[in-house]
C-alpha cells in the first residue's frame, strides 16, 4: 500500500464524505477596523476603557438563547445585529503555525523537548505567535474567517508519553512530568505574549488533552482508564498544574477517554474539583473534536442515550466549547436540554462569558491601533530570523546515541547517503505542521555541505512493506493530450470547477457541472496560495486532468500525491506495469474544501510516482562501494505513527505501534551495508523510542533526529561534520523492546518510564553524547536539609574537550527512605550550559520546597524526611561516565 492518504481511488472527497462543512456566515465589511462594526461602536462591550468583565457582561446580556448556544461551537456564526463577526476557534501551532499555508516549521514537539532548553522554547513559541498574528490580520484584511485562520491555538500537547507505542507521543514533551511542565510553561508564555507588557493577549494557548490520555488511538473514543490516585497526582496531572500555576493559560482541551467511568469532558472531579477548584484554572475549556458525541454514540462511551443529555452534562461539568465532528454540533441540542430541564441558562451564560472574555482579550472588538500585535506584518513568516531559529532548534534537538569515534566526519570524506528517509520531506515535519518555507532534506543538506561529487545517493529500500519515501513528481515530458485535430500535443487538459466535488461525483455519468476554467497544464505539480480560478484565498474548487501518459522507461510504477488517478479507465490502487513509449489514458481528480484534514488555505495538487521494479538493494550497495563512510537515513515518519489512522502493518496499528523495532527491510539492508566493511552512521527519524538493538551493537554511530523541522538537512550536516557538537538529550526512555512493559492500555505507572522502569534500557532518559566531555565536581549541598524548605545546590562544570560545546546539566533526586513506592529517581531541574574548550563555570540551582515531598498511595502530597541522594551531571547516575556526574547524599529532617 502507499504511504500517503490520498492516492488511487482514495480522494479528499472520499475521506471527507459525511463530514459537515463549516458554516458560511456573513461577516462585517472587511474595511471596518479589526472586528468592529461602526453601527455598534457605542455599545459598552466595544469600550476598551471598561474592564474586560464589564464588557463581557454587557455583550452576553444582549444575546438571545439561540445566539448564545451558537457561540459554543468551534465554527461560530456572525451576530450581525451586534456587529459580531463569525469566528472559527480551531487553529493549530504544535511546532509552528499549522494548516494555514507556509509557515516556519520547527522540530516536532518531542524534538523541542530533547533540547532541554527553556529559553529556546520561549523564543520558538514567540516566533510562532508572531507568525500566527501576522496570518490572522492578513486573513482579516481579505475578509477571510476560516478554520486555521484564528488566534486560538490548540497547543501544546502536554500528555505524558508513558508508553513508546503511542503514535501521538511525538506531539508531547516526553515521559517526564517536570520536563513537560517546564517546556509547556515557556510555550504558553511565548504564544500568549506574557512577557510583552501588553493589555492584550497575543494569542491563546490550549493545554491538552485533559486528562489521563496517551493511547491507544483505536479505542480512545470508548476506553475507560483507572489510574491509581498516586499515579493520577504524581504523573498525569503535574504538567497541567505547573502550566496553570505559572502562566495565565487561557484554554484547556478535555480528552476523549473516560476516567473512572466518566468521560473526561464530563468528569466533575477532574473538571470542577481539581481543575477549577484545586488548580484555580479560570479560562475556557474546549472539547476534543467529537468528544461530546462520544457520550451518546453507541460505538463510543454511550453513557447517555441522547445528544441533549450529552450536551447538558458536558456544559454543566465546565466544557464551554464543542469542537464538532461528523455529527455536526452536539451543543445545538442544548435547546432540547433546556426544555427538558436538564440544564439552566445560567450554565450557558457562564460558558459564553468565558469564550467572549478570550475574544475581547485578543482585541477582536477593538480598533487595530489599540492592539500592538496588529502591527506584525507577513514579512515575519519564514523570516531569516525564524529560519535561523529553526536551524538552531534542530541542531540542539538531535541526540547522539552512540559514537565509536567515526564522528565528526573529516573534511574530504566521500559518503554514501542511503535509506528511505534521505529525501522524505515528511520526516522534517512530523504531524500537525505547516508548509515549510525553505525545507532542506537530509540528502540536500549533505550535498550542500560537501558537494555533489562527494555524495552517492540511493534510497536502498522501502520504509516498510510497499511504503516508499522517494516518490518524484511526474515530469512534463511524460504527459500529452490530443489537440483539436487529433494530434498529440504536450500537456494535459485541465478543467477547474468553482465548487468542491469528490471523485465519485465527477466520475458519475450524471455529472453536469460546467468548468469555470479550461486550460492545458504541463504536469500535476501545483502549489496554490490562491484559487487558480479567481485568485481568492481559502476557496473551494476542484480540478480534473485528462490526457495521455507515455513513460520513458518500462517498469512497475506506484503513484502517490493528492489526486485520485485512473489509468485506462481503472482506478489506480497499487503498482501498475507500464511500458516505455506506450500511451495510457489517464484521468486525475483533485478537490479541496473548507474542512479538516485538508482545508482550502494553500492546497497542493500533486501526482508523483516511482518505479518499484528497480533493484534498490543493489543500487545501495553500489553507492556504498564508492564511499568512505555510509550514512543511513532510516526510521519511520508520521504516516506510520500518528493520530487515529487506518494503517495496519507489522509493528503498526491505527497510528500506534505494536512493537518498536526498526522495520525489517531496513535492518536487513543495514546488515548488508555493514558487511561491506565501511563505517556506518545511522540517522534515525522517529517521533518515538526505537528498539535499535542490533543497530546499537553493530553500527559505528547512531543519531536520533526525531522530526527536526525544515532545517533538517543543514542541521544534520553541521553535526555530522563537527561544525556543531551534538547536545540533544532523550526526553523518553529507549527500551530494548516492549515485552516487559505493562499492557499499552494499562495506565498504571509501575515499570514505566525512567522513574519506575526496573529493566535495563537501551538508552536512558536524559542520554546524549557530544564531541566533548563535560566534567562535574565540587557539588555543594547541605549535609542536612530542613523538610519544607528550599534546597540550594551548586556545582562546577568544565568543558574538557577541544571545541565549544553545550551540555545539559540534569538534577535528579532519589528519596532513599520514602515509605511509598516513590520514583527510582526524579528530574527536578535542568540547565543548558555553553562553554568554550577548557572553560569552567559554576551552576546554581535552588530546588523549591515541594521537591522534598512525595505522593502517597492516596494521591496526597506528604513532606519527606530521611536520606536523599542528589545527582547533578550530564545524565542519570549509572548511564554516564564517572566524571560526568557529581553525587551527594543528604539527610532531610
């Protein structure tokens, strides 16, 4: 099968059939300032001199019940009589502004976590909100109010990556609650502009998915999880608590699953007692998309029988905004819930006030000159500053797992770049991403670094089975059509339609729509920042290409891209044997509509192919024989691991993993490459831990790249040739396999993550090598500490190498006398340090009093007394060189 969603007879239309399209509510004139309508300028809710609460109260008091309920859906209609424009709350910014055309693409979240760099995270998030603001105002200037065009971002994902089989773990900051919390705090501050001294929010960040949520994907709509009280408060809630306590985070998304019987979006303990009460969260809550329908769906939780009951339950529990699904807006049933006495309008008022409070704080009802962020122009999108930042992030995110001395590579070395991910743009971006501005593929970065004459490339193999990564656009020399005289002419006949039609409609004999545009296209390789029909932004359209394909070479071809394809009248779904010079009638169909997963902002129409009859293995060995060093670009990508997908293959199911081994076809190829006697450096791309057991034993060096963003190629080349010393650290444990882990759907933390795992990991949490060593000594910490007091620590660190480099100092504590089953060790602080060759410095940490506490079996925080082991160094005790860590044991009284 093909790796891409939209191939063969699978089209955008087929995937999206049955989904309800976004409503097309009228909006005020785009020439009005910001979201202001002149006719309502005197209303108090328009008066920026009033308090936000006073403005919210005035606005909501003017709404009818019907208008209020309509505002509780992610795609809200305009209230024209009050000059309130339509707004779509759904936007994404996981590692860059997503799904809204071109934007700087940073390393995937798991890669950002591997930097262990709080300042970097703040700068990245600040740049993302810069680009988000610029796009928002640009859309408004064109009167476009679309999904993925707003200022309410549904990021970050701060779930705990407790099990390496979870396909969405790539979206998180790893397995440790403290690291996750610290990265989340900086991300939220950067998105919302909390360091800007502004009265306005720059954008809204949404911490998600609350709570106890980390797979499996296939059963997330029906699963009921039962964490222990200790695990709930020790592992699943701390990152949310930290983000709420240390930022003004405005939004939270509740999860699909149930927790102890109640859906997360209707769990009163989680939502009311803990979130609103204990944690003091005062923002709005949005449901995960379709989560409210799961309350009553027979194939999901089915804890109530009707949409009205589900809507009432969710709103009363504090879920203010419903992100819909194929059912549309479950909250429309609040009308019935009111009639049946299931809810009172007071609950609806509370929810709507929370929502309008966010919009007012974003400046959506004020003159633009009052909102400083409105001055951010589109020139920030993909600016040189942001592209430099994503390269810095990529370089800091890549983890050197093993090195026998082959790295860094020497000048003049000839390299064979082999592997399925060498030219795979998907490994740059992971999931939830925008369109890279200047993507640099791994192969491209190496060629740029050392020159084409020193690089021999071969894809070598599929990623797995028949999923390949080296598709190429079909060049124009292969396409023809018959002109009016019946003669062959270059190019394809193209018909463009002003509306969205799926492939089934266009292939129907009764289809009678008239094309809005007819022309000849040289090939099918389009990037449309605006509609090809009328140059409008965010507009639905369809295209049909017909003509003749004449391949230059015989072979067994596979096709990919974003179009549905038929050859000689038969839908293509698999390999097709084609002969050189023969003519094949083709029909390709493309459609784009204003809805997930492919919206109408900057769509791509592409048809690509590859010849699977090539002997990829022999090509790889031939390339290897010409080189001094083999660089293998392998692993997986986000078409194998990710969110709720239909894929079923060895090791993969519905976006999750069933085992974590490298696909066999890649390991087999690696064994043959190693047999050549040439040094082999592996670069592994994945958003999750990989059991690289044979690879770790036999290969000369291994780099874990995660999904490093659009500067991947440049960053990799800089590290491989030693311009930069690797400094990334693993935010997850790399296990040797999953056989000794608890069941994937078991949410108990026993024998999970570095904190509780009793086995021997392949590579430990926090592991990462560099081209220089850092020595830690002179650890200063009191022999006796007072319970309930902060714990100051100081330590000296020295770069013992011959080049400037960065290290991540990690502080762990172990409560040696704790009466409960406390973690083996627990990360409590970290700090990046850049030192010149031979340079030393002193690091200081002031661990807060809560560090010397533990969670008992009832989920209660208890003050600790007894012995505490404190370690400070380049990683965990037992997994780093002796001089790379300093250790002390103290007594807490």
